[in-house]
C-alpha cells in the first residue's frame, strides 16, 4: 500500500508512505538568507510531514542534509542539535551541493511507522 | 531474498531487489550535450530496470536526481514532467553535483513491488 | 523495532537497524590526503558497522559514495574494486560534492539483514 502526500508541484510528492517506511523531503518555505533559519524551517516541515504519516522525529532512521555552502555547516548543525531527538538520533550525512534558487538547505528523511 | 540486476561494470549492480523494495540507478547511455535528452534516456533506463523487477514507474517511492549544472534544472524538469505518472508522483530531490565525464544527469530510484 | 548504533556525536547515529534494513554511514577516521586510503578506511568502517548489525558486505543493497573531487574517482574505484563482494555487488552511485574539513570520501549504505 503506497500513500502519497501531495506537495506544491503536481509531478512530485512531498512524502510517500509504503508499508512501514516513510520518505519525505523538505526545504524552507521562506528563503531567508540564514542557514540556521532555513534549517529550522525545513525541519519543521519534516515534522509536519511525519505527523501526517502518523509518526514523529523519534522514528527517523536516516537524514541526508544537503547544504549550499559547506562553510555554513555549523549553522545547520546548530538548528539540527536543537531539534533532534537525542534519545533517537538518526543516521545523518551532510553534503555540500548546488540547490535551486535561494534554497540553502534541503533535507531527505527515511523514517519508520 | 536479494536479487541483483547486473550492470556494465562487474563490481556494481544496476539494480537490487530485496523483499518488496527495488533500488535502481541510471545515467544516459549516450552522452549527448542536452540535459533534456540525457534525462529522457536515464528515465527510459529506469523504466527498463523497473520492468525487469516486474513493476513500473507507478511504484516509484523516491527519486534523487543529480544534475551537473543547476542552471539546467528546467530542462531536466521538462523531461521529468513529460515522463512522470501524475497519478503516482514520487518524492523527489534534485541536487547539483559533479558527475563523471560527460554525464549530465544521474537518477537513483527506490520503488516498491 | 529500531536499533541505533551510537557514533562519536550524540545527535547522530553511525547506523540504524529497522526490521530487516540496515542503514550506515562512514568517513575515514584518519584524514590522510589520499582518496584511495580514505576510501579503504571508510569501507572498513562500513564493514565494522555491518558486523555490529550482524551482517557483512554481501548484504549491501545500495551505496552512495560522495567524493570531494571527481577527478579522483579512479582512486576511490580502486579501493572499491579491491573491497567489493563481486558475487554480490551493490547498486552504487558516486557524486562529487563538498565534504567537511579534510574528508575526501563519505559513504552511505543500505543493507538487509
């Protein structure tokens, strides 16, 4: 059974639930010029999608965090460390890549129901 | 039960099927200098691997699209939007990275049997 | 049932086991200036995490290999080809990205118990 969470663009889903696995992606809705603020926003969007799937961040298995400037990783980390469930930390990788427009952070999560 | 789809290089598989999950990767076989054409080719290769696994694009859960030039994302999107199953859109992320040689697009897909 | 393998940083796990899936990430512990050596080290760290999960490299489904310089991909490949289980090659993608500090290679693996 596959359930798809619609996003803002009809050719993509914001999240997908398949059996006990949940996949979701987020960027910051507001393109403020701060890695810390964009990470906070993206993580809040992840929280919202997980809630729609009936779970929360304690069930995240992996997070791949893409950032537009590796020099700003400490600012991303600051938001991550404030947000993360320290009893249930995900496996995480952080990569510096090119993102679209004024996106500074994009986060892809795999979680379990 | 793990089934592996052999690729052109013996130390890697083109796809792997494990229980009800299917993982596959594709680049364009012909390195034409067009993001649109390479995306079309890579998506056709994804279709072929999914068919070998006994499924089709309606079963794709996630797609991570790596492109060699973020400025060309609209050309990748054009091919994606023509190809995607709009009744079953995958979760998707698109990242600008360095790819090998004349590869312009590389796509990694997770799908469900 | 989710089991987490603690890493060196409390807000992230080195690996996560959920039902029959195992997710793990590794970089080289020693930041030697060699893509070959760092890849060998990262792959050895993957081996160690898989062993903790009760499996070995024959059970790897996918590997995403992030490298800090695409021109050095042959050196990463050399280490990969020496290490891989040729009877059970993973699906693999290799992307050139920015990594932190003196990391040259980072590897994210999905495997099956």
